[in-house]
């Protein structure tokens, strides 16, 4: 008689644990969620990624008509992802790559299987070649809580203002938290934007847990390095995404620093050989080489490991990027916006006093980490450094318009000031002649 309550409580505990492992009452759901796009680097293609809670087939149905049947089909694969938390929650991550898309044409799609379909989304295939003018939204440090700039970014996306998103690290704060439920919540949050535009990423320090496993599993970036580093061509630009975090989390493998550096070196050499076709080289990495924020971080009170390398001399990136003539370096991590004068080794290399960003003699650095997050905005040091051109302590994000092979337009949108443009510059470099600084 006394064994029944114990048996019953054991059953209840097992049931609760089972629900906990899957993470929600939707545990048996085969309906896709967390739908997002990325560009796999192959012209005429787009990758669709989504999550289910049970294993199902991976299919995308797509077409040109906003309503009615979707006549085109593409199949893909799924992989189980087990979060490193105590509950060992299991998700199924699906990936399907659409190919032979017509450049610049809008498609309607849904993803899933006969067990459950997503709602319909729309995206516009990227144009091919170098002779068009991509428009991007750039930011880092958004967060699942306090994603201040996201509603405005969503409205921008609905109005067709962008061709792609660059999210420069720090996504959910943190995707692994609460046994990766925070990651699920963040991926649902960004779906209205990320299911309509290629959402291109790089890892930040807040993705670190379990060897960046949530980041690697949830995003589908080009190349074979699990999204830690890769490059792709977009209009007249070659865009390189890399991990600043390999310099800080050395317990995941010191060899990653060398591997990434060698890859960057090779990729930059190729990009320079192709500079007649794609004149601009743009990099994105999470922790900046320079900043003037009043915090304890590595680029204000300490020398940047990213800039100078391990022990101040091994695999530093400033010399490498300077040697190969990187034009624009995009950063986040500091929860503010800061634009630098063209700079190398703490020295300002403006093009001229009147037009500092016309034919600059050093790379231009933009720090854009003020999209949101519960950690709030980061204050600046009282006195700006001589190389700091503009500092904005307001929530917002950056618009980047790669107009052609000679002109790039950079604007900072303030969400605190209802979308006001609080910084606005053109970077101008001649199409022919020397494109490096040495």
C-alpha cells in the first residue's frame, strides 16, 4: 500500500523530466520554428534553417506567386543538437539550400514536412556579380531581453530597405542559458527579419559555452569552419567574418588562432588578386581593436589581443589587415557606437584634413554594438582619444550601402531618437591605382 505513492511520484518525475528535456509542451511538435536564411556563398542560392522538436523530413516548397500552390521543391537534411546544459535538451536543426534562384527576384516559401509546415515567408534572391549596390543592416549585441532596436529594424525590413543583415556577435545573452531555452526565444524573436533576409553572423564572447555549440548548431554560414570564420562576395565587396574569440578562449584549442590566421592570410591574398572585380574588402569580428569606452574591457585599459596577437606578438590582425588593404572593419562588443578616423598603430591616417575618408591611408573602424541587450549601454571615457571621430551612447544600428566600387555610405540610426541619422559618412577610394596602404 505504501509503495504506490512512491511509484506514482517516480512516474511523475520521469514525465516532468521528459517534458523538461524537450523544453516545452510543444515537445511532440513537428511544426517548424526559428526559421532563418543565410547565403551559402554560391550565386543563385539561399539556405533555409529551422528547428523542430521531433525528427522529420526537411523540405522547402517555394515559388513566385504570393498565394496558391508553391510548385518548386528542395530537400535537405537535419541533425540533432543536444545542448550542454543539465537537461540535455535535444533540438532538430534542419537545413535546405535552394539553388538556381533568379537574381533579384522575390520568392515565397514555406518549410517543413507533411507532419507540419511553417507559415509562408518571402525573400528576394541576391543579385549576381559585382555591379549592383547592396544595402545592409549591421549591429551586434542584441539580446533576447531588451532588444531595443529590433522593432525598427523589423519595420525597415518590411519596407525592403536591406539585402542582408550582418550580426557582429553576441546574440541572446546567452543562447545556452536555461538549458538553451533563451536561444530558442532569441531565434523566434529574429524570425520576422531573419526569415526574409540572409542573416550573416560571427561569434561573440557570449556564445562561448560548450565550445560555441549553440552558435555552431543554430546558424548556417558558408565554408566548413562551423561559422567561426568564412568569407563571401556581395556586389563590389568581399566580406570576411572571423572569430575574435579564438584569442580569448584558448582552452578550446590554441591551434584555432593559427588556423584562422593562416586562413585569413590566404583569403586576403585571393581577395587582393580579385580586387579589380571586387574593390572593397570588409571584415567583421566581435571584439574591436580600438575603443574609448569607460569599462574594464580589453581595448581601452588593455592592449587588444586581436590587434597585437597572443603575448603581444603572435597572430595579431592589425598588421595583416593593414598589409592587405582592408577598407572597412566592423566591430561590436562595446554597447555603443563609435567611428574612428582612418587608423593604424594608434596613428591617424586621414585622406586629407577636408576629406578624411576620401582615399584614406588606413582602415576605417566602426563599432556598432548598441542594438540592445539587458546589460544596457556602455559609457565612454570622459576624454575621447585623438583617433576617435564620433561617439554615440544611444541604442541603434548601422546602415551600410555599398554603392559601387568607389563609394560606401555609412549611417548610424538612433532608436532613442526615433530613427534619426546621428552619423553619416562616405568612404571613397579610387577604382584604379593602389588599393593597399603599404
